[in-house]
C-alpha cells in the first residue's frame, strides 16, 4: 500500500471506500484522487463480474435444484379432526389449514400475512382446541385495533368450513417491513 | 429481491409451501453460486455445494429463528458445506481453515499483480478474483458484488465487521493493482 503525499495511505482510503469521505479527504486532493482511482478500477471489475458469470445458465441450474428438492418432502404435521361438513373423523395437514388461512388473508386490504403456524392444543381426538400464530404486517393507514378483530375473523372463517372447533387462540404478532416484531397480542374465540 | 417479498416467501416456505421456496431458489441461486465459487477453483464444485445448501436449507427451515435473517442463514450453511467439502478433499487446491486461508500464499501464476490486465483486454475478470486468497474473495463477493452490509458479511463468514472491512480493503487493493 502506498503512502500519499498528505501522509495517509491507500489502505486508509480503502478502509472507508464505502463510507462518505471524511473532512480530511474532502479537502485533500491526493486522497480525493486516490479514492476516485480506487473506485474506478474496482468499479470496472465489479461491473464486469456482474455482467459475466461464466458457465452459467441460471434457469437450467435453478430447475435442477428444484428437481432435487422435490425429492425431499417437507415435514407436515397431520391432525386428527372432525370434518366440519360431514362430521366424520378425518386427517388434515397443517399446510391444508394454513392454505385456507392464507386464502382468507389474501383479500385483506389492511394486513399481509407473513407467516403462520397452527397447532392443536388439546390431547383429545378429534382435536377441537387450536392455537394459531399469525405474523402480519399492516398497511400504514391501518391500526392494531382494526386488524386484531380482522385477523381473528380471517382465521375463524378459514378453518370453520374445514374442521369443527371449540376454542381458538390466535397469537397475533405485528411486524415491520423487515419481519421484526413490533407488537404481540393474544386473541381468543369460541365456537 | 425486496426485503418484504423475501420475508413473505421465507414465511411461506417455513409453512411447507414448495412454490414459495422455488421462488427463493430462483431469486437467490445466482448470488449463492457466486459465493460458493469463492471456495473452489471450479464452477462445477461451486454448483454442487450450492445445490447441497438449498437441500439442507429446505430440510432445516424449521430451525430458522428469524425470517429476516434467512439470507445470512443460507449463506452460512453454504459456507459450512463448502468448508466440509474442502476438508474432505485433502488434495484440493484451496486451503481449509479460515485462519490458514488468510495466510495462504497465492500460486504465482494467479497473483493479481502478475495478471497482465489492461482495460479492454480483460477476458475474464474472475481470473483476478480467483487470484485472491479465499477469505478476501469472500469479503469482496459478499459486500462489493452482492451488496451485503459489513454486518451481514461478518455473520456469514464468522468474523468481526472490522475483519471484513480489512479483508475487503486488501481485496480491493489487489484488484486495483491488477487493473492498473
């Protein structure tokens, strides 16, 4: 690493290349020129690397990976439940119930479902008591008070046509855009 | 991919939705493959490791604690797979241990300053990157190419942010010397 006439080194400039120039750099023509040189040269290579990844057919490769993954089924918890329509004992997977909850949320103008989990909380068969975890982001013009009732309704409407239930507890977690929890509320419903 | 979209897809994948996971694979594979290449001399090895990382991710999604941290979680998993593979192959060209990696002398033929490069004459900029020790290559690919923050790159490579900063500076210096 070379030393510039001002006393700073190339390394000093490189260490802060992603940061705005400090006061010294702003006033120093050598540092300024060095920063520009390093940015130009690195930018040139970075641009080339972005534009040309050798031996790569992204779609074909992704498809190959997806083909492999298809061989590994996700673990799905199965539940013994009572069919809401016929009253018969049936088995449903968590994913079937989750899909129904997602479908209910898809209509929502005020909240977006980021993640959900559903579990039976009783030991009897068929299961009648359920706990649902709902992680949602809410629209900027909405409020917690508005969506908490909506969320309970969505979950209730989603599972009621599929399974008979007696008690429903919804753990509502409101998240920001990055999935960080802002607030948690427990909602309860009975049938 | 926007963070919001990523969070939603990760959530759906954790629920067991293969379509959502497929979207993640399609969106993140090019970057992951590029990162895996920092450990190997061949793209073929990098692709095998990339594929294994996705399979392991699919099987271990239940252990993911923070959905927002999915990308660093995936890259860390890929890094471990790459290091395991290198360890298994004692005769591999790349060195294994992270600390050793930093000290690894680069083969003369690949030393960045030995690569006679003129602007407009670069047939393959990867030749320069491949000339860097793996630790520097990882820092450069994660931060400069893939836009990760220093913090994220530090989490992936299991070092401090200041180490990432230092490695990136050394990588950039080597690149500048190769170009000028």
